[in-house]
C-alpha cells in the first residue's frame, strides 16, 4: 500500500474536513438555539403583558370556548357576579344569564360564533340570584374561543 506517512496525512485531512463540518454544524445549532431562546423569551413577555392587561381591565372579562364554557375570567368578573374564579370556570354562558334574557343571549351567541363580533345589553345573574344589567362587547378569537368584555350598566339604566 501507500507509505505510512501518506496514509496519516490523508487521515488528518479527512479529520480536518470532518472537524470543520462539525464546527459549522455546532455553530449553526448555537445560532438557532439562541434565536429560539429569544423568541421564547419574547413570547413569554407578550403573554405576561396580555395577562396583565386582562387582569387589570376596567371591565369584567370572560373568555369562553366554542361551547360557551368559561376558560378564563378576570377579577372584575368575579367581583361583578360574586363567584370565585374556580366557580365561574365550572360554569357556562347559559348558567349565568338571566332566564328572561337567555333566548336572546343564545341567539347572539350563535351570531358571535358565525360573524365573529357582537354587542348587546342583557342581564347576568349574580351568585345570589340578583340580575345585573351589562353591556357586552364580544369577539371570536383566532383560536376559536370567545372574548367578552362586560360593563355593569345598572346605574345608567336607572
């Protein structure tokens, strides 16, 4: 065969090429990992910002799934209706809607699901059974959930 020094030289050249390829791959991996970490940090920051906005909104905020079951409520929602957050998250739109407004509310719920936006006035039921008049502005979110912002209009209606 070939002289030993030529075989060693060829082996070193191949290893150098392989090492360069490994270094390039590691560099690319480090770059992608750094970008992913920055993107994840930005996403976490955005989620925190949105959570803070919802938590501190001036109105009662309810987010329901497509079936009308609550998946998020803010502190204003719990204060408005007298339920704890855990209690509200076990309920659905019909369960906190005043019976005399239920049919109209469910018709508007269908419009919201179909058209993506609705505004209306109706009465919600507090935990103690007392109705509270609200103005609702609601939109369908990109994930299909329904965002509703309710303002107590009891005083305005008097």
